[in-house]
C-alpha cells in the first residue's frame, strides 16, 4: 500500500469515528432522566409529589390508603398531632375540635360538658345543674339547699336566708312561709318561735272575763319585737262556745273600744300587738273561749262570759 493510500485510509477512519461519537452524544441527550419513585409506590400515611417522591402526611392530615397523590385534612371533631398518619383521632368525651386540620383537641371549659366522642362543640350545663372543671363529660345536679336559674354555670347558688331548696336540680328557691325562717343554704325552714307575753289587761287569763255582748275587746300581747302583721296561723283568731263555769272567778272587762270589725295592729311605743275582737250581741248569756294561734304553732286562750 502506498503512503498516500495509507494516509487516506487513516483519515477516513478518524472521520468515521468522529461522526459515530457525535451521533452517540446526540442519542444520549434524548434518554429520560431518572425520577423519584412514582406516587403509586407510596404507602398509606404518605403521598406522592411529582419530582419529590413520597412524603409523610402533615400533622392535622392523613393518607388513608397507598398510592395517593394528596393528603386529607382532618374533619371537625377529629385531630391528629403526628406526621405520617393513616387516620385522625376523634375528640374524646369532655373535649371538642371546632375546625379542620386540627393538631389537638380542646377541653370543654367550666360550665360546659360533652358526653360524646368526635364533637365539634360542648353543651352548656342545664339550669339546675353545674360543671365546675375543665374537660367534663357530664353535668351535675345542684344539691339540696342550692339552685341555679341559668344555663352554662360552673356552680350553684345557696338559698338565701329566709328561703329553702328541698330538691336536687332546682332552678329556683322557695320563700319560707310566715312564722318560719332559715339560714343560707337551707333545705327546710324552721318555726320562728315567738317570745309571747300576755294577754295584758283588760283581759285576765286566769279568770272568766265578763263583758257586754256586742262590745269590741282589745286583746293585748307582746312578741318581743315587731314581727309584722302576718303572725297568725290560718283561721285564727277564732272563738268557740263553752259551758259557763259558775265556780270560776269573774273579772269584768274595764276597757272596750269602738270598732266596726275585728282587726290587728302593732304599737312600737309599747311593743304590743292589739287584736280588737268584735263580739256578737247574740252571744248574750253565753260563754266562749277566744283562741289565738300564732304561725309558730303556739296557742294562747282566754275565756269570756257575755251579758246583755
């Protein structure tokens, strides 16, 4: 082979090799770039993001099944504090979750409660009930001696002095009847128990008091202070006929008053009550007992003989 022919062959081979390399580089540039694992390879608790691969679900979110491209926010009533969760946690009794994507539950405040799981709010305590702590699943009835007229309360009210509450779960207190009283927080009332003195003149409690039928007689007594005019038990004063005792000492009534009807009054200067008893003319030549029963249950009597 001549030198020229050898040189031509060598140059031709070099050019062919150069062209082959250029074609290979162009082909290499068209090959796909390796990518992270596709979303369909992600397990539950993770989801696929193009170009990033599988990532954990955020707190407040979850991925329930494999091969998903998105996470889901926890619904109200549920929460999730951890990453990579496959489900959310229902709010426990005494708690609630009012928003989506929550990472924690909230305890019901005092005055409110929640007996169920998965709640979005709490219930206010009913009237007659209370809730005195955070995170309560139940409300409590007010005890006897206490009451609560309002909803959403953290405590109950003591019955005021002069009032009582004799049931649980009460929404109101009750006033003691006339002649009875009570201390704060009472479940019942007790009789007042007056300090009675009398009857004073003109009535003699140890004798048969003689008076003309139809006259009005002042019956005077003291209760050691002014207790108002509602001191009589229902139906009293009252009178009833009795057999005249001929052996009883007699004492003529020296003081009568003019009155159209019976009445009760109190004089603060003398600290005395006066019951003006209007007698009946038809009682002439008969005897009667006048009975005064006070609203503390005490009974006080005097006997009378009526003349014409």
